[in-house]
C-alpha cells in the first residue's frame, strides 16, 4: 500500500562506470529493490522521490539512465491532477458519504400489526426522528419511552440505529377478552318483527318456541325466575341465540341524466426533486385546473440495490368537470343492480342469510326506482338490561 501512495519508478542503466554508479546508489541510502544485472545493464526499482538524486549520480558517472513510471494510485492521481471536474467529484463523493452516514436515511418498523406505520411515523416525527434528522441529536432511549406514551396500543418499544438506518421494534397491547358481566341481570327481546326458526338458550327462561311469530320488543328469554323452595325472585343474565325470519324493504333510485365527474382529456405532469422530506419543484407556474384528480409516482435513487431518500416525484394532474350524462334504460338498470350488489355485500351481515328477494321496478320520465323486498334469516335477539330495585 505504501508503494501505491509513494510511487515507484523502474530504471535501467548502462555505461563504462556502471559499477561505480551501483556503489553510489548503495552508499547514497537510496532504497533500491528488484535489482539485477543482465548483459551489462543494471535494472532496479526506486521510489519516485529518489529519482532526481539518481539522475545526478548517473550524470556524474557518465551512465545512460532510462526510467519508466510504475502505474500506482499516486501516479494516476498525478496524471489527472489538472482535471478539476474529477477532483470536485471526489470531494463531493466524500462529502456525500460523510453526510449520509450521519443522518437518518431509512426508518424500519417491526412488530406492529394493529397499529399502523403511519401512526408510529407521525409520533416519531414529533420526537425529531425523520428522514434527514441528525442521528447524533437523537436520544433513542427517551424517544422509545415517549413512543409508548404517544401511540395508543403499544406496550413496549425499543429504538436502535445501524449506520444510517433507524430500527423501531414495538410490542402491541394484547386486547383484554370481553368479559360478560354475569352479575348484571338482563332479558333478551326481539329486535325485529319475525318468525322464530331456531333457539339456543344458555341461561334464562325461553318465552317463545320455534314457529312463533313475535313483534319487535317481544320478550324472548326472561332473566327473572322465582325459587320454588324459598319463593324468592332470582335474577339471571340471559344468554342465548334466537334466529328468526323477517322482512326488510330497501329502495334504490336513479335518474336518466345524472351529474357525473368526467375527464376532459387535458393533463399536466409536474416533477419535483425529493430530498428527504423536502420537495424542490422542477416546474414553473401554478396549477391551472379548478377541478382535477392527482396521482403521484416516486422514483427513488438506488445505489447497490438500496433506496436513498433522494429521487424524482412525478405528479400527474388530470382535469375533471361535472357534466350531465344521459343514460339509457339498460345502463340505468345496470347501475341500480350494482347498487343492490354493494348493499348486500356491505350492509347485510355474513351471519344473515337471504332467503328471497323480490324486486319491483318503477320507471318514470325522470328515472327509475327499484323497491327490493328481502326475506332474511338471522339473529333477532338483543339484550335488554333489567333495572331491579
């Protein structure tokens, strides 16, 4: 490594006073290595800084001296010493490496399932931990303790850093199982006008059997009983599952000329330079669209397969406007059927079965209305607390 930094020169010397020249090298304390003689020619290698003294010895002895530079790091640097761009690039590279090694580049979160990454990152940002923050200024132990206080649902947290990467390890609070207060007395009453199709009573006294028709609010399972031996009234926490068949009616409507948001076909793409959490616009002018939809695409800079918090963000703006759209009878029919599908998927529970569905369609000059009558089978019993004196 020293030879690479100091630089080496290969020499070859010949002449009548060659051996005097060799002796002067040895007595002149010039470091000479790899030396040998062949056909009255002396070959050797010396350090570059000894070359001027060696040339003086050769002139004194009348020896013909030839030299050639050995390719080393120092010789390559001297070759490009006048190229300012390379020097500036090396300086910038060193500064960049030193900068990125002292700031937070990536934040990795481990162990969270119910708590979202966004909530944890927002709390960390409030504690001064974000992309571009100085690692030296971060108190990791304090931030870990504060994170447990600021984010609900975290029971334990630890923060460490490896290089320019912050690793946040969390353990979430284990939810306490629901405890049914057995000491609170309650009845089970009907929440629907229904026909009972199935019963399962775990505690309490069944008041109606399968096949009975009950109205909303009817007592299904009683939590009050009288002891046959003492005659005292005993209160129970009624528990059970009462399944019934009931009716529901839902109305869906639409017009032949609804007002919808449509694209005009005009768009604009704007680019920004992302440097950590800061964005530097690479465009000129303001947004000229009063109504638009926006989508972003980030292209981070990658070095050796790792993403850096530097890159280009492309924001695409698509102009929209509200316009009246004319729908045909079939198109409106498809739209209403789509509404029925989403209603059944999102508002009818998974434990509720659709037995039948009757659709009545009404068409007017302005639009169409679907009146859907459902016959459903599901749980109809709800708890109602008993207030005892």
